[in-house]
């Protein structure tokens, strides 16, 4: 791993492992880089290349064995996508009536739009007519509610009137009963004839019948009240149904306006005034109208092979560099913000993301959606406080295959790589 001015950069792609085992008071053979290195190296090593002599042999201090891991994972082909991105499709079929405006600019590619901005308006005449019909039905239902409430008030008033009539009939019955008793006493005394007594009895009977009839009217008035109240409840329910139908049509009519779901930039426009658009969820795919994406914040997406997923974790430092379309040397530092923790079924690789605040960079260096480069992940970082065992350059030789190794000897004069 290379470090320059506090910044890190990968020394090669992938993760490599170099093991150094050094024993106390070991002396390097002349073959550690000299002209006789073929004799010093293991014959199976294929020989070493170099031009040093035996005088370049070096005595090393005793150190413990270490395993040095070059902890930089390079992931070429990382791509830039919007932090949020969506293709807008109409909810209802219709014709494009007009394209919206953002200030003086017509909505088109490259135009920044605020959340809720109207991008286009559709013309759906049958939907507008249906809304007016439902609004009329709602008004009629409200009138029926008022009418049924008035009928209920009339029924309650009628009941009160009948109850007052019952009081009157009951009083008349009592009067006829007193009159009958008085005439009956006069007949017994001989002061009145029987015809008077019969007339008084008939009037009393009629008064009793009138009371019973009025009591029945009271019951009928109570039933009328309950019916009127039921009519009120039914009318109110119908009014609620009509109001719900109006709200549904208003919601459908609101879909005539295609609005931006979030603040971003229009990256694609597929319609012009007069174009017919198909709705989403129809037999055919819905007609795309616009594509809006956030570019103030971006996702750098890369995919990690199964052999390296154990080396990459959320929170690790990361750099996006070798980006096509920007000036040479531009690199963006960040961290691994998300890992899918699952392999993609098609590629058998794990998706990771680094999030970038695009607006914090110079406008000339803004990343564009679709750019690609290399995402390097720093799996481990060593600092000056870390105690790492080292060997001098003269202890490292190269074999014919270009592999680095350390040639060691023991006191008996044997050698091993």
C-alpha cells in the first residue's frame, strides 16, 4: 500500500499475501540478489534475476514472523447512478395537453425541477365529465339529506300534536263519564227520563273510542318518526357514498398532472403536446413520460466477487478514481456506505455503494449519471504507530516468473525461500 501526503492509493488490484519468516542471527546467502543467486535459491524456484555479489550479504536482527496483507481491493467498472431516480408513467390514459414550465424554461432534459413541480398535463375529457356527474349526484344526495331531516322534524311535531289531542280526548271522556253518572242519579230520582240516560251513555262511549283512536295515532306518529330518522340515516349514507365517488374522481383527475416526486433534474423526456400515453398497469407497458433523478447526491455502485466479500465491509474507506470524462488525477474519497449482504443471482457478486455529495464539489468536476471508473476499498490501514517487521531491499530477490520472495539461510548453511 502506498501512502502519499496522508492519502492512500492501491499498489495493485486485488488482495495479495506476502509471508516473511526470519530466524535470529540469519545471514542472507549471496543468492539473495547476486550473480550466484541460482545456487542460493531453491532449485524449484526457477532461479533469481539480479546483479549483486556475495559482498552484498546482509545480517538481520532477530524479528518475529509476520503476515503482511496488502489491503486494497480494486473494483473496476464502478458506475454512477442517481441517489433517487424514477421514470414517470401516467396513471390514466389520455393526450398530453401541455408541457409544464420551471420559471421561463419548458420542462426538458437538463432542467432542474422542485418537488411537486408540474411536468405535464393530460387531457382526459371523459374523466372530467364523470367528475361533474359525481359532483351533481353528491349535491342531490345532500338535498335528500336535508329533505329527510325536515320530514323527521315534521313527524316529531305530528307526534306532539297527537299527544295533545290525546290529552283533550281523555278530558272529554272524563267529562262524559261524569255527565253519565249525573244523569243516572237523576233517572233514579225520577227527575230525568231514560232517553237522557241513553244519550249520556252514548256520548261517554264515543269519548272512550276517541281516546283509543288518539292513542293509536300516537303510536303511528312514533313509528313515523323512526321511519323519518331511518330515511335521514339512509340519505346521509348515500351522501357519503356520493362524496366518496367525488373524491375518487378528484384523485383520478389529479393524475392528469404529472408532478416531480422529488427535487432533481430531468434526464429524459419522451412526450410532446398531443401525444397519447398509455397508463401504468395496462395490458401493455405504460408509456414513459419523463425520467427524473437526483444528482446533488449520487451512488457509486460496484460489485464484489465472492472471493473478496469477506474483505469489504460497511464503513471502510473508499476512493473513486480513474473516472472517464473528468480530468486526470481526480479522485473522490469516501467510505462504503452500503453493502447488499447478498449476492446478485445473475452475476453472483455483492453490490456495494459509496455515496457522494455532488454539490460539494466544483461544478466543473460534477459527476454525471452513467460515468464509470474504479472504486478502491481500503480493507486495512497501517499507521506510524504500528510495529511492522521489515527486511532490507537486498534481502528480496525475484525469480524468473517475476515473483518476489525472501531467501533465508540457517546456521547449518541450508537455504529456503
